[in-house]
C-alpha cells in the first residue's frame, strides 16, 4: 500500500511550483487529478519543446503519476462537474493568480459548504502585505527572498541560482503543509487552508543568511573571506562567493583539465579537525605547527593564500582523484558535477533519483525521481498524462457519470 493511497488530489496547478507539490503527493500514492483547459492544457505542455507537437520535457518532468482531465470551468456544466469533484476529493491545490478561484465562484467559503473536510492548498508569490497581489516568477522570488543579494562575489552584482528554490522549493514546502493538514484532519474531521508564499519559502532556505545579518550587527563575519582580506563590512550580509556558510572555510578550486573542462573543479573545505591531514596531503607538513597556521583563528587572514596553495596541488589531479585521496582522510570535498555527469551516474539510477521514463509520443527520456525514500512505500515513477487522457474514466469512476452523461458533457463543451 502506498503511503497516501486513497487520498484524492484536485490539481489546479500549472507551470512549476504547484505541479512540483502535486507530483510529490502523486509519487507517494495519492490519486492526483490534474484539471486542464480543453484543447490547451497546462501552458508548459508547449513551452521549450524539443520535439514538435509533443509535450515538452518541462511538462513531463513535473507531472508524473497524475491523471489528466479537461474541464471548461466557465460553462455551467463544467461548474457542476467541478462542484462534484470538490465533494469527492480531499485536497484542492492551486497556484492561480490571487482571487482567481473566487472569480470562478469557488471561494474558500463555497468550498467549505461543498466539502467541510476539504483542504485547500495555495501557492502565492507573497503573503499578506504590500506585494500580495503581485505576480511572481522564480527569479523574482529569489530576489525578494534574500537569495540573490547574498549570492555571487563581493565585487560583482547579485546573482540568481540555477536551483529552482522559488518554484520547486515552494512546492516542497506546500506538500509538507498538505500532509500535515491531512494528519490533523484525522483528529478533527475538518479541512483547512494551507498557503505557501514563494518569498517565504526562499527566505526559509536562506535562513543562515538571516542568521549572519544578526551576527553582523555585533561584529564582522570572521569566516567570510573579506574579513581575512581586510575588507570592511557594510550594514547588510555581503555576497561571499564560494565561501562556506557554516564556519568551516571552503572554496571551489581548479583541478586537472580546467583549461578545457568548465566543470573540472572541486569544493574543498579546510575543516579544523583534519587540518593536519590536509597539510600532509598537499606537502605542507610544517603548517601543522607553524605560527600563524596551526590554529583556525590564525589562518583567517591567510585563507586566500592557503587555498591558492591547495589549488596548486588540486590542479595536478582530476576532481575524482582528489576525492579518492581526500575521502580516506576525512577531508570534506565534492566534485563539481555537470548535468551530463549526473545523468550518466549509475548510482543515481540505482536509487531511483534519476529515472528513465517511456512516453507514448516522445519515447524514452530522463527525469528526476522522488528524492525522498520510504522503506514501506517505494515510488514507481509513471509517465505524465496526455491532455485529457483520463477525462472519461474520472467522470465515470470518481463521479459516477454514465456513458450517456459523459457524451452529453462533450456535446455541451464542458470537457
């Protein structure tokens, strides 16, 4: 039995943030009914296509394990079907613009009337406040949530990260909120609203920088490279390049082949407990006892030079050779893996972190699998649905419509 087997999700999400949430719930066994506009569907079906007239990878990689039905919610018959779906489902998930559901006639109050046990989960760009009605995309969320201002190098502009912490990050937060609300409903019998704002989710993922903002008010941040270089701090947390945020000095260093391979790099941490091992490994055993190098505090003003010395050693070896030498000595480091290398990594295939999926129109493609592993509820990644593929069976099996009623719905343009 799947962990969420028996839970029905009414999925009104689109693009990335909402589908990330509902896909995770579907992976765990929920029956996720994706409601889409007839003839159009989720906008990402047609975005960034690599094969003409075939659902894009953008769509397929965010909508596994779901069923798709088409529904014209602007028609009277469509609204009637939607009312029946609200009565039959446990959770409604949406990431429409603010007020869209209300304009459809399905306010929270109306939904409660139809189904007091319903959990309504929403993703918005911002929570209540001056920007509550603003439209938000991934990079906007990164900028307003504190990520961009603290990413990049000190002498450069703010940067957004390639990790989708605004969209997918918020979807993961919302999924936890939904499961929590379902757990509480088992005790109370009542549904509730669950909301996750993209700005809030990004800030939650940037909490160490909020930590540093408060530390900065009491003195310089000594683990930041600029402290060792004698550069004064301003009144806000600065960009720290590749410095570690945990008090263990780290940096990205070049490895053998960097001249032609843009990913021939490794992240190397000079962790204090293994400082002696580092010194021996790079041919600087004297640093273990030498004044100015022996203790972590003494090394702060020399971090740049220390990493230059370590880099001179890493440049003589591939990033994987560095890993092979450092790991037995408990020296923390990690190779910069390209997406090509990750796609080819067999261990990720073995654990289901990367999966190969067969699609009836595009053929086989690679996708991410479920990042959370449950020993008693293994995830089987199923292909994304074609537009409206399951309309008839949902109307018949979930709502109890007869074949004649389904045909009538089609004739009325409701599905």
